[in-house]
């Protein structure tokens, strides 16, 4: 296929160079004849490529295959048109065939804009006349102002249905296996999970399975909200409500209610807000007492109805996905900044929080 495509490009370039060459009239006829032979050769090669595409292991996309066929016909019939419109779709009424090509009307408008008067029906006839040999089309009919109705070959349909029944659905072959990262519900662990988290997780998993079926390398990712201002609020509220939290495990039965209380104070009490921001800074500085408070709140989320309590469920849905917490982030950060330090690049980076 690669060699044939290269030959097509070379022949196309030669055709263009012949068309631009200033030659005498005696030589012109000879070049035009050569031009016709080259165009015929291009069409033969394109037909060969098309037949290879139709007969490969993947299922045939009929619309795409028909687009290739009609693109070849339109290019052959109207070689002077630059990027002619191509419209192929399933037919809405079975009596008019299986598919329909509606390019003739659009091509007529394009030619009219260039001052070339023509009839869409005549254009349709030209397209049909230049249709290459293919494995799909049994016959065509022109109806109305220039609609080309397409009837598929029974042999092609039989092969396609038999292959589907025997081999199942087969996706097209990927030229290059790419990595797809799907980010899931990203819940806030200080709150209860709700149906929105479940919905986005199911939708994300459906997309993951589809991408995997198509052959992509899929990474399932779920960032849980276990850091930042929300935890500054919770830690400040924890310090007020349970001053001895470092020695006695705080009896927080309802983390959702505890979060609402801290949020209310954050919105209404300016001093509490400043203290909450200060807690965030000290947590990010990894002060032991604040890390301890953060760990206690995460543990409550695991034991209660928070997102970490639902971690096994998420893991099931994520099918061995990656659950990213701040602890995971810290480990990754160390791996990044150690090499940067080795190469004296660290001063050029400033961590924003």
C-alpha cells in the first residue's frame, strides 16, 4: 500500500508539472495524451488501494468506503475542481436504494460561482460515468435534480453479515496506539458521595471500555479532593471542637455535618477564615500536628459514608484505575523535583499552592 501511495503522489506531481510546462502546440497533444494515461494509471492504483481497504480484517465502514469510491469518480469527472464537496449518506427510503450521493447540486453551485453553467443532473451523470470498479455498488439510479441512489451488491452485504455473525464486531486497526487518560468524578472526601459521582464514573467507565475495544492504552484516573482550603476549614474547626484531638481520637460521627459547620464559620467569621488559611499553609508545610489532623479526617471519611469509604466501589468501577490522593501527589512530586535538583533546574520552578 505504501509503495502504491507513493507512486500515486509521484504521478500526480508529474501530471501537475506537465500541465504547467510551456510547450508548443504540436507537443501539447502528445502531453495531453500522456496526461490521460497517467490519470488512468492513478485511478487503477486508487482502485487497488480501495479494494485492499474493503478486504482488510476490520469491518468495512460502508459510508467511508462509498466516499472513497465517489471521491475518485468526482475527481476523475471534474479534475479542475479544487476540493469538490462530497456528500454520501444512508438513504431514508428503501425504494430509492441503500445509500445516496448528493454531491451533484453542491458541485453545480461551485461551478456556477466560477461562471460555468451546468445542470446538476448532468453532473450526476458524469459522476456515475466515472465510478471506478468496486466491490460495493451493484447499480446506481439518478433521481430528481441530481440525487444518485446507490444499491449495494448482495454479495458484499452477504459477506459483511456473515463476517459479523462469525467474527463479531471488529474495530478498525490503529496506525499508532495512543494513550487515553479518563479523569473520573474527583469527589471531595469531606462530603458524602452523591448520584453525580456515580453517574460520571459510569459514563467514564463506558468511555474507557470503548477506547480499550478500539485498541487504545487507557488510564483511569480519579483525583480525590483531600487538600487545600476545605481541609484548612476542617482542621481549624477540629482544633476548636476537639482541642485534644492529638491524644484522643475525635468522635466525628457525621463528617458531612462537620463540614457544613466549618463552611458556615468560614463564610461568616473573618477571624476563622484567616485561621483556616493559616492551617492550609501549615498543612502544606507538612507540620506534624497538621498532618495528623489531616490523617484523622481522611480516616473518618474512610469509616463513614465519605468517598474514601466508597473506595472499594470506585476501584471496582474503575477496573484497576488510579486513585490519586495528596499522598500520591507528594510521592510523584519527590520523583520530579529530585532530578530537577540534580540538573540545577529547581530554582527556575516555583510551586504554586
